[in-house]
């Protein structure tokens, strides 16, 4: 369980206060548009769903991607106990540069609990831990999202380049007002040549 892992207790307890403050500021009073409709928040690598819950509580619609079944169970539970199932659409898929593929993920049992990586990317092998290998379907954001977004959060343990490359059509055709992205140097070192998108 996350609270049993001493390496991750601090981040769970304090929830990276600056990230929370930035995201709250970006969404506060913007989730409900002037016409009464709800703005969209896309949560790529939703993990346990903290940011999705915050966005839905502020009134946004949420599409959240979390491919790891164990993490997704916490996410689903939080969505239900907060009575937000009508606002949060949880999708059990990996967001990537290729759609309709089966991708392998490594999920560690301890260490920084809550992380997982494509082909073990970004997993610290110096930490002795058992790892589960799972296979999950992939999607591209440009095939999934066909509307403007208030905010997109990307936290995918080294796979950020794949998410952005698969969002090229989305970024060209629709307005994404804000993107918050964690990036990993390990992921950048392993990526193929990435074309930058200019809009």
C-alpha cells in the first residue's frame, strides 16, 4: 500500500504543493464556461486520480488515462466515494505515439510506489523489488480527443515524448490552453527523433 512505502509517504502526504497550487489556479473559476458548459481536463497518467478529483470538484469534465489496474482501482474508488462518476471518464489505456498497439509495462511492487514504465523505462533497478509485467492497449490523443481543453496534465514516467507526438493532430486542430508535464531524462535518452509541433 502507498502509505507503507517510506520512500513515497512525503509526496502522498504533501501532494507536491506547488503543482497543486498551479493546477488549482489554472482551473479555478474556469471549469464552468460562460455558456454553462464544462471545460475539459485531460489527465494522462492519472495514477490514483488526485488531480482528476480536484478538477471535477472545480466543475471540469475529466478524461483520465491510467493503464495500471492497481493504480486505477484507487482512482475508480476515489471517483465513486466523491460522487464524481458523472464527470470523470476513466480510460484503461496507455497514451502513446501509436494507437491500437499492445504495450508492455513494468509495475514495481515497492520503491517509489505508484510508478510504472513502458518496458521498465524510468524504473530504478538499484531498488530491489519484484516487478509485474502487464500488457495494455495504446491510443493516440489525436484519435481520442476532438475538442478544446482547458488543461492537460502529463505524468508518464519517461513516455512524455510519445504522448506529445501522438497529440500532434489535437494540438494543431484544437486549443489546449495549458499543459503541465513532468519529464524524465531517461525517457528522452531512449526516444526516437521527435518532431516539434508549432501551432
